[in-house]
C-alpha cells in the first residue's frame, strides 16, 4: 500500500493515559484511562482526511506508464471482492466454481470442508474495541488469535486470471470468488480463537471515488475499517515492475494482504493499533503502521501457504509472489534505502510474507513484539 493521510487527530473526550512502562509509546494526561467510544470508532475519524492505508507502502513517486502487458497486474493490489450485487459470480477459465467456491476439489481431501462460506456482508457487526490503552496493547501483543493456526491444505477453486485481457467486471468477479477461499481459510481460524470473520465486498473503480474512509485515489487498493469492505483501483498495475508480469495469482496475494487487515479488524488489533497511532508523533505512528502492514503481509503468506496445493503453486510461483512484496517496500518505491515509511522496507515485507508462507501458526505473524530491525 502506498502511504495515505493518517492525521494524528484527537476526538472529543479522548485524553487517555498510556499504559505504564511502555517505552516509546509516550505519556499523556487523562481521566479514567478509557477509550471514549461515543466519539466514534477509531480509524473512522482518523481517516476522514484520506482512505485507509493502501497496499504498497510510502509515498509512491511518479512512475512511467507501463506498457499494456502490465494490465496483467491490474488486479495486483486489488483486494477482496465484488460489490454485493455481483455476489453470484463466474469462474474464469472454465473451472465452474460458484461464489462460495463449492465445486469439486482438485487434489484429494481438504481441511475446513465442513465450513459453510457465508455471502458477502455489507452490514457487518461492529469490530471489537478495547476500553483502555493497556487493553489495546494486550490485544496487539498477546491476542488470542496468536494461539490459532491456519489449516492446511484448504481448497480454493480458482484459476489465475489473465489481467492482460480481463475486463473490470471480470476482475471484480474473480476477486469476489477469492473471498470465498479467504473465508474458508480464515473463518474457522478466527472462530477457533473466539472471533467472527466477515466476508467483505470489493469495489473495483476506474476513477476516484468517495468511501466511508474518505476519498479513494487511483493507484490504490485498501481495506476500509469503517464499512469493513475493500476497494481496488484498476490502474494499480502502473507501479508494478515489468518482471513480475508473469507471476500467477499476484492479485490474489495482494487481496490476501487486504484480508489480513480484515483479520486485524475483527480481532481488535487494527482498532488498537490505530488508537495508539493517533496518539504519538509521526515517527512512532509510522512504526505502528509498519507493524500492522508487515503483519498483514505475514497473514497473506499464511493464506497462500494454506491454498498453494489447491492452486498448484510451484516454488517458482511463491518465490515470485514473495518478490512482489519486496517490490512494494517503502525503500524500493521511493528509491531511498534509508527511507522510513508506513509500510516497511522491501526486504522485511518479503521476509514477513515468507514467514507466513512457511508456518501455519499465527504466532509467527506477531509483528507487535518483533525487533525494531524487522519492521524498519
């Protein structure tokens, strides 16, 4: 995600103390140490000046328009699927899958086959919200979800979409199909940890649009915590390196990153992190954001690892996906190796994705207790 505006904005009644002993988090005067929830859910107000963080990292410098083959990657940083009216979808490439991904499996038996994939939810229940900064810290660093594991292998009945020929509608349909796979992996995982997963819609747009999280620019893909839906711009491919044009399931991997933000939202991690981010200086806020983003990269790796058998991904394919996360590092996008942005350096983003790819335990993805060097 490229960097979007995240103002360090206060809301009425929110002058809460920081938990004691948290180095680097700062100290502020407060009343009873509680979050003023009547002021509105965190992240909503903080995003009124711009949409929720976009995939890619740091301010994206101007890039030359790519030749038309890069339209293959237009899905690249798209995330979760389809508008609710497009919920019953086609599968491309003749695999005959339905919107819940219920067609026959490709290889033997799969995990989570008894899970019933729900339809897209445009009116989801509220996300968990901590009451104190102490609780917010606990939710980030010691969340029950870290005790869960992603099942393997899980079925995903999708063919790679040829982005050089796909229409916007086909892209939207494909991404909505993918949310069935994401839910089949994450629904049981969150349920086992005591949480509820929500299947989002994805809105694919070809000109700037307004969302509950603010105006959504082009060259963008994002999860919005306000409506718990995903938005994807069709011109995102213009910032993708040409050498990645042949990597299959790139859009799906990026969508898995955005669904990682949905996992964070449904477990209270995202609200907690944004609460802290809004209360500190810009440098510390960027560090909080980076921890959130590399964790979503790791969650994306967990998903890809879970469905790789079903999608018949080769080591070369997963290496290419890993390299894609590197390409969207803050330093890579800016060309400045010392740049510290809001999403993390390419090497770290690639490593977190690879960690998730290699290990099904979500404790692997606990970026909030990781060393600073891993989130620079």
